[in-house]
């Protein structure tokens, strides 16, 4: 991890504002979804990337009922259904 020297204070509602430079550097736009990860005592913020609910792949996704399935898992499911399974 690279330290930036930028320190921000949480507001009364717990909101944190990312500096414009950081938003620009990572290509973050208004209303863009982000994910928050916890790792021990660290909090990580990343751009949200939908992932397959079965294998966590993030390419060739199809959305169904607010869930994502990749093409490979979709083909596996089709095969399973054809086999009666």
C-alpha cells in the first residue's frame, strides 16, 4: 500500500469524502458504486466490479435478479439442466 499523506475526518454521519485527486486518479465518477473491504485493522475501498455468484469471475457476466453469472457457469448450469440434474 502506498501512503498519500492525505488525512480526512469523518463527518457526524460517518461520511468520508475522497479528495478530487484520488477520484480523478482512479476514474471515479459521481454515483459510481464502490466496495468496502475489511482486512484486519485496514479498510480498503475499490471500484465495484460485479462477479459471478458461483466462481467470482468478473468477465462475460449476465445479470439475473440482481445477481451475476458468468458465461462459463451459465453453460455448466445449462448442461446440468439438460441432464436432469
